[in-house]
């Protein structure tokens, strides 16, 4: 697997994109509205920052995360060309899965998440391109 992106929860994706663009020379590679979120992927050359900004009145994981923790790192995503195999390997290693089967994610990719209580406190996402 390879690093794909770090998901960052924010209430101001435009402001953060401007800052990261200046500081890290990370231009916006992709933008979309998805699952109650405004999502921007900033290109780092060897991966992305995924900025996740909830739309007004959105519910779900990111608004809840922002309410509990404030803005910051939400998850780390690893790219795989076999997401079903990655889930099988995680299951065999005793990792609790949030997603037992892949689901549709941003940018049209299939994704699945591992529960942070069984991955050292880190929310890990598998992404199949």
C-alpha cells in the first residue's frame, strides 16, 4: 500500500487551502460536494491533503468530529489496488472494521474505514483507485 491522503476536518476549507497552497505549494487538484461535505484535495506530489468542510446543517462524522475536537487531522488514507483483500487482511489481523464492505467515496473511489480503537487510535481509510 501507498500513502494516499490525510483527511483534515475544517470549518474553512478555502482558508486552509489558501494557507496550505502557500506554505506547502499544494494546489487544489480536485473539488466536489459529497455526502454533506465540501471536499478539496490539495496535491502534495506524493499524496494529498483532503480538506473536509461540512455544508450548513450537515450531519455525520465530520460535523461531529469538529464539535468534539475542533479542526484537525481526521484520518489517514492508504491506497490499494485490492480493497477487498485489504479488508480481509485487516480482519485476519483482528482489526475491527467500520465498513465490512467497500462503499463509494470522494472522487469516485471505493473506500473502507478501520476502527481507530484497533489501529492505535488512528482512523485508517483504505482507498481503491
